[in-house]
C-alpha cells in the first residue's frame, strides 16, 4: 500500500490484469432473440416476425450498362427485371414501378450511374432512398441465390436500410454549377502555361 491507503501503480495494473483474465475465463453465452429464433424457425417465419415498414418497396441494383430492378413477389409474375441505362429504358423502369404500385425505391450509390434514375424517380413522385453499398452488404442472412436487387428490396421493405443524405432541389443544382466551374477553371489553368491573361 502506498501513502493514504492507496495501492501503488504496479498493484493497480496487476488487479486490472486479474480482472481481464477472470472475464476471459467466463463460458460462452449465446445471444438470445432473433439470432436464436432464426435457427429454430425457417426463413419464412423469420421474415414474418420482422415488421413490414415499406410494403410497397422496390429496389434497383445500379450498373454502368444495366440496372436490375426488383419489386415484391406479390406484385407481378416477374418480380425481377433488367433495364438498359438509355433514357427510354429508364422511363420504362419508372413506368413499371408505377404499374406495380411501388411507393418507395432503394438503390445503392454506385459511382454516378444512380443519378439519372434517381432524378426520374423523384420527378415522378417516388420516395427514393439512396444507401451506402457497405451498409447493405453488412446485413447478415443473405442467401447466395438472391440477386442484389431482391436482397435490397427485402431489406428496404423491413426498414433495415438507412438513407444517405442528399440535398434537395436548388442545392443540388448549385453544387452541379460549382463543380462545372471548378472543372473549367482547372482546364483553363492547364492551358495557360503559367502566363497571366492580360
């Protein structure tokens, strides 16, 4: 014991190590709740146990040349379809969502390929959730035979995905102008060879 009845530094360190070793010796206790219920129940029972947050949900797996879209299996005989990235095909995609009674759409923020379809969906009155691809990949329970679009649709319908922040209207337009101005200034600067304009 040190002065005033306090332990010395070495004694404190030894007691901390002893506590850590005692914790490490504890037997493993399995997690209860949904993790256990998933093993006891089939996949359909687990899905029924999760609340349906967005019943009219759809999802898009965004790609450079092709978008794969999915709606709920109860909406149409063919719940997964592929669409090209040309403007007419994007309009067909949005029309198909409207025919299926979709209200919310989720998509991953893949490069810049999501922007045209995002803007079309927003203009037609859909609530669009842009999600980070890492967030969707880290949700456990995915089967290998389910397409990315179907998986996103299932996660979104149960409210398991968080939308990324995207500014509205005028702010998006202003940001586009500022980016274009920055590109033009950089382009002009690369062609002046360090000589100031007179």
